[in-house]
């Protein structure tokens, strides 16, 4: 079977906006496209993809490089900040202090949603840089991390919020990853950097793409910052970039 097991690839044009509609075949989200083989790269090229936004960290990117897509795509490396202090799957010092401690409870969608907001705050500069670049690239673009769920979900929510998508449409887009996760995890186990989340006994909602996770993220962003767009504007996202992004992607 081809390594073109980008199991979580989809066109964001399927997301309904509050006003207008997104242009088809212009913006895709995916799991790790750097691992595709030559046939997979040609399949993405046939979709018109000419630019890749890579949200993985530096160690992940260094292991696989850009893959065969490098031959015909532009590239932005946008490594999200996943600091240990904000990682919901990392036990606290108190939790590690006692070997007699009971097993940690599985992470809830609420906990993962709060973590998404923490990642957004830590990675705001990277997200804004990606939005600025996306507003200017020519041809279709794809953005990805490893599984196409967490970092990719945050970046997708940022884009869709800027484009005026209602929250429940953003939630539905996030949840669409759920049906592909078994295939995604199979591919990650075979990837050079391996797959580790399922080795965390309390990973819980981190192993799924539940609607309540994205709802919690958007709700916390709204309550604490007035919304995701307002958070990014406060961190430096310019009106010109918003206008250009909307002009590029909305009919």
C-alpha cells in the first residue's frame, strides 16, 4: 500500500461560513504530509497544492524533512510551542511524588480544551505568522502537524474564526477527524518519530476528537479573551492580514 496514508486530509471548503462561502480546493488540513511517497506527492500536486504549512516541532521536522513534496511546494515551518508546563498529559510534581498515588483520571475534553487555549497563547506569534503567509501564497495550501488533530485543529479554528465560521461549524470540522484517527495512529506508529500518546495511561480525550474538546477551547477563548480572533488581534494580527485572508478564501 502507498505511504500516501494521509488519512486525515480534507478541504476546508466544506465548512460553512457566516457570510459567503469558502473557495473550494484552496485550503486543506491534513496529518503529516511529509511522510508521503512519490505517488502520494503527485496526488497532492494534482489537487493543486503548492504550499505547505508545517506545524510540527523542530525534532519532528528534522527527522522526516519535507519529503517528496519539497520538489514543488513552498514551505512555512510554524513550530507550535508545546511547553511541558502546559501539557495536560504531563503529571505534576505532586502527582509524581508518591508511588502509592492512585492512577490519574483520564483527561477530559474540558482539560484538553483548556490546554488548546494555553498552546494558542504560547504559539500566538507562530499562528499569526502563518495567517499572514497564508493570505499571500499562490495556489492551494495544506497545513498539518503529525496527526492533523491538535495543532492542526487549533490552526484550523484560528483560520475559520477569522473567516467568520460559526462555532458549531468549527466544532464539526474538528470532530470530522474522529473517524480517521485509527488509520492516523496506525501511520504514526510506523513513522520514524513513533507514536507516544497511547503510552500515556490517562491520555483520554487527547486520543479522540470530541466535539466538547473544541467547544471548551472556543468557550475559554471567548470568556477569557473575547474570542479567538480578538485574542490574535491583541497579540498582533493586523486588519490587513484579516482582509487579505478573507479576500483570498471567501467567494
